[in-house]
């Protein structure tokens, strides 16, 4: 995760958006739309556990994943 930390530190002037791993696909997409961003971090407490991207959303829709599925699954 040292590389992720380095990248985040380089983006210090930009706001970083995240959701807990229990957030739903729909909640993540709403935040992404409001923030006008193509990706958000997934966290558990203070730990980054993943990233949810527009591509993840498209794949979820293509596979018929329910919108209330947690992003951390």
C-alpha cells in the first residue's frame, strides 16, 4: 500500500472521496455523480481496502448485480 499512499499524497490539493465497504453500489454511484469523479476509495475504518470505478459499475449492471449490493463484496 506504500504506492497508494504515495499517489494520495501527490493529490493533496484534490479532494478524495471514499465510502465504507458496506455502502451499496447505488450509494457509491450517487457519491461519484455528486463529486463528478470516476472512482472512489473503499475503506474499512481508517484502512483503504479497494477502489470502486465507473468500470466496476458498468460490469455490475451488465451482470445484473442488484443496486443494493455492498461495494466491498
